C-alpha cells in the first residue's frame, strides 16, 4: 500500500486572507505557531477536527485547504548480475 500524502494551501490562504500571521491562525484554531509551521511544511498532518477548524477559519470547504495525493512510488535498486 502506498503512503498517503496530504498537501495543503495554508500558507497561501494566510496571505490571501489579509496576510494572517502564523500566530494569529494558531490562536484561532487552538494550536501553537510551531504546529502551523509544521503543517505548512507538510511535516505534520492535522486531525480531522483540526482540519475542519482550519477550513472554517478561512471560510472555505475542507477540500480547498487540503488535498490527498498518493506518494510517488519508491524507486527500487536493480541488482547487478
């Protein structure tokens, strides 16, 4: 089974919403600024509840903030004979 990758537009949406700071978003959804940073970098995937809170903050549907994509298949090394 391939690993699921969740892409997001949080950084882009912050700037489209009056240049909202990471701290401001964090306070609105009840997380730390460090968690916002990790989300934007794709190093942390939000819980379903948090994902909905973020989408609600931007007043857009969840699927306009987050996108699920299959991870690229890993390349396997071929053994030399």
